[in-house]
């Protein structure tokens, strides 16, 4: 099912995401606090990996189900670095 995904990028990441869109459906809006990107996609593993590749430069704003999936994967990755 096609889903609206909203991502928020920090200002330093904005030029990269603007010149190299994540998906053809990408719509974006920039302001002084960063870049908001909207995608109309079917959420999947590849999209999760792409979002995670931006690390601390991106936040999944919505939907909460996708935000939770990405958050769980990041928490799992963080556990790999615990003593």
C-alpha cells in the first residue's frame, strides 16, 4: 500500500538530498531548520536501509509505524556497540 513518508533532514544534509533525490515521488520543502522530504512509497526494507544510512542527519516524522521500525533497527545497531 502506498504510504506518505515524511522525513526531516538537518541543514547539512539538505544539499545532498536535494541534488540526489531518494525517490521519484520526492517532494521537499526547505527552511532554516532543515529539509522536509515527503515520499509516496511502499515502506520496505530497502527504504529502511536508505533512511538509516543518513544516521543522525535524518528523523522519520511520519507515519509512526515506519518511525518505529527505523527506531528499532537503530536501537539494535546501537546494542552492537555496547560494552
